[in-house]
C-alpha cells in the first residue's frame, strides 16, 4: 500500500484489507500516535461534505500531521477556471498526500495519474468512496469478530447507493449471504447480481422488510424521493423501509445496524437506544480507519 | 484483377482496401483512421449493394498499409470489415478486424458526469465484452454499450 493511491476499494486485495483493519484496531487501542509530525496533508474538498472532511482532518491531526486545503470549491482557484489537473499538480508539490472529494466521477483516478504524491479518494461523485467501505468492514469485523460467513441484509436504495455496491464488492472476499430488501424501482442492479451468481455467492431479494431474524448485519440506506420516476410509487413505498425498534424483537443478539449517515427518517429514533444500533460508533470508527490508511500509505505502519 | 464484374470503385496498384463497412459507418471509419488528414490517394464508395450488409461502403487507400493496432480501432463501428492488402493490383493478403482489449482516445464516455467529459482527458476503456461491445471507463468505471458509443471527432 505504501505510496499507492486509494481510488477504488478494488485497488486493495483481501490481504491488504485485513492488514489495514488490524492497523486501524491498533489506532483505536491507542489514538495518540503522532507518527507523522513532519508531514503536510492536503484536504481538497471540491464539494462540501462535513462528516467526511471532519473525519479525515481529525485523523490527520491525531497522527500529528499538518493539514492544508479547502472545504468548498468556491474558496479554491476552481472558481477562477483552474482545471483539476493544474490544481492537483500544484498541490502535489506542497503536500505529502492528498485527500480529495470531487463531484465528478472518475476525478480521483485522473488526479492519481497527474499527482506526484498518493491520492486518497474521499468520494468522486456517485462512483467510489473506498474509505467508507473500509470503515464499514471495520465495523462489521469489530462487532461480529469476523468478516467470514455472515448474513448481510441491505435495505433501501440498492440501485443508486454507492456505499452498498462497494460494500458488496468488498464482502465477496468473505463468503457472505446477501439479502436485498428494496422497492422494485431501486433493486440491486443486474451487473452486481450477475457478479454474485458468477462467484456462487447466494443472495435473496425481497420488497418487504420483515423477518429480520436471520440477519447478522442490517445495512440501512435512505430511499430518496428524487430517485423515483413515479411519485405515486414513492408515496406507496416510502414507509416500508423505515426501521422501528419493535421490528428488532426476535433478531439475533449479535445483530448490528449500520448506516452510512446522514440519516433522515429511515431509522426511527426509538432504535437509537437499542444496543444493536451501531451507526454512531460506525462513524467514529471512520477516524481510526482513516488514520490507518494515511499512515500505511505514507509507509509508517 | 481476375474478377470479371465491373468494379464500383476503381482499383489501386498498391495499398489497402477496407471492404464490408456498414454504409452508415463510412465517415466514422474515415475519422477514426485519420484518412481526412493524410496525403495518400483515397477513393471510396458509399451505399453500394451488398449481399451481406444490404448497403455497404468501401474505402481504398493507395500506398498505405495499416498496423493491426491502428486498423482494429474501426472494429467498434465496422465489426465485420474485411481488409485486402493490395500489391501490384493483386490481393496479397486478407485480414479481419479484431476488437482490441483496450480502446484509447477514440470513444466518448457516455456518462455526462465523467471527468473525461468535463476536462481534457484522453479516454481509456477496457473492453469487457467483445461480442456485444461493452466498454468500461478507466475513470468513472461505468459501462458504455454499443448503442451508446459516440466517437470523438478527430
């Protein structure tokens, strides 16, 4: 991983993922490890994303590095018409690593080809967001003790949700069984279903969120109104994908509920106090995972 | 030439004949191969009768012999094109075109939100399906299918 950009979750092998999760656990054990005091890290957010940016900048600060950058393209030279290429080449002369969020798909791969220092993709439009996937994997491993042989339930917008697609790809290393729960209009795309069939990974599809008692992980996503071509259809299904505390009565003790956040109403607030609710800790885990990613790319761990 | 039929496009002494181009793809082939930018003598016929294709096009380029990498680019728009290498008015060699593993710089990514459609970036695709043509963008990772292919105007 040393000196290599992280653009897509597919850039890391199974072994690299597992090693990274071990290093993240070390950072959780001991968060005060200022191993990068001589480093400058650029945080280039061409579109705002408060949660991801704060998580990265917390990780950078905890590692003892300095952070430069911007949180919105309106405060960068992009408003003067500078190309991404020029911005990236210029910043890579200043910093040891670039964390980048950009609204255009493929911008991170392109930046990694232009930059003389590694790029960590913090989201390129609807394409990839690999650090989210790695923190999802970390949360699953931490709560289940393993990544192998789990029943993963994915609920909500499975068509456009990039987090579920990346998590699906990453989990294929670990012999999972998938349960996809989504309205017809937002079902898991054919390319992913075909991939699972090719790999002999079982999956089940449902439109109703009932019978959650087989689940080890319940991965919730938001069903957004703007994704529907038929608003009547949206009105009809919108309440079917809201998780209520009462639905967790007969579920497994080891079940944990994950959500990439921000949540709107797809998880009722009465779930928050349930010990199976894990989404806020999941977000916290993001800091340790991002510490591990940055430290390993810069060759410290 | 040994054929007794009347030629619809006059013969060349040396060079390459690209036959069995779908009629609608003639100008795409010319553009992909950059034939509009070379000094060679070129003759072409459009909307010719063809048993196989209905209407076909044919291009004859004098004194030009294409490398495989170069000619295979036209497979996206003329998958059944046949090449006749002509030496001294005789067909010296026949070749088919093959879909390459990677397509660089000739096709637009169909995804309007792809970086390649918003900044000057040379497009690169891995060919995921050679039969039906599915091109995976190196950047946005989306698939451009045969129906969605648009050529970048050279």
